[in-house]
C-alpha cells in the first residue's frame, strides 16, 4: 500500500515538474519575444533621434541663411535711405 502511495506521489511530482518545465519554457519564449521587441523599439528610437538631429542641423543652417538675408536687407535699406537723401 505504501509503495502504491509512493508511486502515486512520485507520479504527481513528475507531472508537477513537467508542468513547471513547460511554464518555464513559455516564460522563456515570452522573454525572448519581449527582448526582441525592446531591441526593435530601441533601434526605432535611435533612427528617430538621428532624424531629429539631422532636422535640427538643417534648421540651424536655415536660420543662419535667414540671419544673413536679414543683414543684407538691412544693408540695402540703409543704402536706399542714403540714395533717397
């Protein structure tokens, strides 16, 4: 009788271990998927950051051009005023 109980208990423990192994495998797959997703998001964030930096550089160039044009306009206005006098 005790041998049957031990065998039954052993069977239960083996089934429990198998379920835990399956659960660990599922968790492992989920972690791998999450890590892959994180890596994709980080790469996308890096691309977006680079685009922003490129755009910022372009805006700075355009601002410099506008400032030079403003200076030229002011210079032309001064020349015009001198010519009118």
